[in-house]
């Protein structure tokens, strides 16, 4: 099974529990957060009538959220996984297309803003994806990247996971173990800011504006993911969404300003031609 197929199979399965494990609720509050995230990284407000493509839209946090927050903007979602697209449609995302991120059925120069949240690290051929995104983008457009993992998030997350596994102490069934392995196989890359800048320039993005962000919010989501997998009854009694929102606020106000860039957990920003 090639890596594209691994990701398709895993995400068709993961779509059934993705929102629960990652504390996602598709409502007005999440729509406001999605819009604030995109516009903050874009460096400007979205304009009425612009075409926004959410490449790798998953369950629709951006595709549905932006459409809900800005109905005057055309938001198109694309994903390799039919299961994820079904969840995105239920969340309010539309129109949606099933496509590989390296072969988008989209006309050249037809997209104003391409948004991509935690997708590059799943793609076997990152240079091909960035080249394809450059093709569909207008000359004055931008690719907005968020939630791409750095190497350090794996190191910090591994410590937290080991502690949680000891505390939760629940062995996995053979099927559960299979999907845990599949989840690891679907995560192909970690990044540094210079690496993403270099990849972007090679694809024709001459003006990268990138930085690292986040620490506490990613640790909260890691804890949520593991706890839901091992002790779902316990996990459902805990207010993950509220805790993650507070953690994200703390990151924005404190962590992103005071923690050294090399210790933050995600690469965020934009790529411009």
C-alpha cells in the first residue's frame, strides 16, 4: 500500500472520531476562530467574492467555518478522503471536491487564498503539492499554512503520551492497535521554518512569512486524543473544548511571545508568489 493510500484509508476511518478527539465543534464560535486564524496569518481581511480553497479540509473546521463566518466569500473544500468530506458536508462545508492535493481539478490562477491546516505533514510529495498550489493560485494570492508540526512537538508529545498511557493503563485490542499504527504511518513529516521556506521558494513562492507557534494547546489536544482512545467514558466527561480554547489563548498571549521559537510546536504563516 503506497503512502497516499495509507492516508486515504486512515482518514476514512479517523473521520468517525476526529472531531471528538480534537475537541472540534462546528458552531458560530469555531467559525469566528477559523476566520481569525486565517485572517491573522494572511495579514488582511478576506474580501467579498474571493475564492478560498481549503486543501485537505478534513471534517470542515475551515471549509465550513469560513463559509459560516463569511457567506460573502466562496469557500471550496477538497480532501482525499470521502469520509472526511462527508463530515465536512454535514458541518456545512460546500462545495466540496475529492482530490489528491497534488492533482487538484481546479483551473490555474483561479484561487485567491489557499488555506491548509495540518495537511502538508500527511503528503508524501510536499514539493509536488506546493507546486500544484502555486498553479491554482492567482499572482496576488497567498497560501495560508497552520498547524504543521515541528520536530519538538513529537519529542514533547512522546513524553506526555508515555505518562498518560501509564496513568490510563488500558491495553489495546488488535484492531485498536492497528489503527494506532496507521495513525503514526499517516504522519510523514515534521518541519522547521527554514525547511518550509526552502520548499516554498522551490515551488515559486518568493515571499514566505512564517514562524513557529503554540505549545500548551497542542499538549491539550494530544492528551484529548490519547484519553479518548484509551478511556472514552472519562474523556467525554472532561471539558476539552473549553480547556483547548483557554490554552490557545494562553499560547497567543504568552507562549508565542516568550517561549523560544525552537521550542514551539507548529509552523504557521503564509507563502506568497
